[in-house]
């Protein structure tokens, strides 16, 4: 359902959808087009001037139809409980136009409880244009084996606000053995202050893609591993055009780690860049597990385009 703005455009055309668009405000009092409104989960959420107060309420309303979209208005959203994405085909997003800083979106989300922010338990879920601030020892977004074709793009993940813990993660399978199919993570930014968990942990997912993402350590700490491909016999994955950097005396021990991957020629690394302080760019893969092409490790002042990575460990 679209809502006509005073400018003659349609709120509901962001994004274009054949389903309903539900709106969520960051607080009970909020402003749209210069006018003050009151958000409530008793609102229908179908107009930005009648926004709901929590994502869970909007998802509950949206579960009637695959193809429905939930838009989080700009501001800091916080809820008391994890949100289950249990209906296939739902999109959750911030406003894609005028979204502000590309590594810190204008709509941010976190929890006041110790839990993941979003738990994906259905197929064909899309999540976009949001900044996630996970709580200590939890992932921002996790997914089960039912989360086939999960698509997360143009999001930022703050892995420095929460107290350091190796179980604090960005996007992660709920367990190492989770085998979801065709996960795509694209154009996302992951920033850690040291000893947090992985920005991306694909578990045992098959036919997945991680592309165009940036992983950064922002302080004088050590991020043990930025990304994890846990691996199974039939895993197939692509890591393409990602950047791994450690700043201000920080260290990244492993860029991408293979853990238990056992299938020959099953993962491809193409065009990834690793900073000089990434100790081992591609680690713990068997010698025949992966294709590598045009991956580079940079050096400070090197000026030569970096050193071509010709082997994995």
C-alpha cells in the first residue's frame, strides 16, 4: 500500500513492491515531513504517519503476505526481544534513498536483552540499509537451516559497542552445522575493536556469496578472524572483492578461515584485498579446497599494488 506525500511522490514506492509496506518508528514520538506523530503497535503501520513502534509488531502484520516490506524510519531503534523472521519473502530495511553515511546508516537497531536482534527462520528474507549493534555474546542476525536465499546487503555492523567476546558476531549461522542454501551477503561493513567474533560466519551453507564487504579492526586490539567458512563435504562458496584491514596498530589474525572444510575445489577467492596487518589472509583450508585468483596483501608504502597471494594455508 502506498501513501501519497505532500510532494506528490509515494512513500510506498520505496521500495517497489506488490505487497504492503509497513512502517516502524524509532520512538513513541517521531516526526515525518515536519509533523509530529505518535507510534504505537496498535497502529496499522500502513502509513508512515501511523507507524508501529516495534519491528516484531510489523512482522506479525506482514506475515499475511510474502512480498510485504517493513521500513524502519531513521533513528535509533531498540527492542526488548529478538525478532523472528518466520514468514518467507519478507523484506526489512531502512530508507534506501538519502541513507546518509554508507558505513553507518541512519536507522540503527539493537536490543535491550541478551539475544540476537533478528533470527531468520524462513526462506527468501531480505535485510538492507540498516546499522546493527549486537549485544555481547550474540549475533546481530542469525539464520537457521530454513533461511535459504537470505539476502543481506548495504548494512553496517557495529562490533565495537558491545563488550568484547568471541561470540559477538555480525551475521552467523545458529550453529556450525547449519546448512542453508544460496545465502548472499553484499556491500556490508563490519567494524570490530578487537576480540569479537566473526563479522560473517556462513556455517555449512552451500552455494553462498560474500561480495564487496569491508572488515575493519579499528583499535589496538586483535581480531582473531574476520570471516568464517565452517565447511562441509559439499559446500560451495564465493568470496569476491572483499577488503580486510587493521588500523592504528591493530591486528587481524585471520581474514577468512576455513575451519572444517573438506571438499576439494569448493570455495573460490577472487579479487580480495588484505592489509599488511592481516597475519594470515586465507587460513585453515586444505591445499585443494579452494580456487584463488587475484587476491593481494598490501604493504605500507609499497606502491606496487600489493603482493599476490599464491597459496593458502
